[in-house]
C-alpha cells in the first residue's frame, strides 16, 4: 500500500508497547482490540493502525 503516515506508525508502536499480549497475527482480531483500547472514530485510521500492528507482529514472529 505504500508508506504509512508517521502518526499511524507512532500509534501502532505505542499500542504494541502497552498491550503486546492482546495482539496477534490476525488482522480482524487486532482490529477489534484497537477499537476496544482506543477512541479512534475513523474506520480507515483504525484499520490502518490494526494493519500496521499485524504486520509488525507477523514480522517479529518470522524472525524468531
């Protein structure tokens, strides 16, 4: 999809630091967690943050 805006990356990293155990490699599960943990009103931004988190989790799992 291209380069994500810095606020998406920043928000994703902060959520991963605070709630690492809640996230996994499944986008739909992460989308639900992001909507429960944050007050993001926009569906597009919520999905982008969840996608960024999913990508980071999957990448870290592959490196192990």
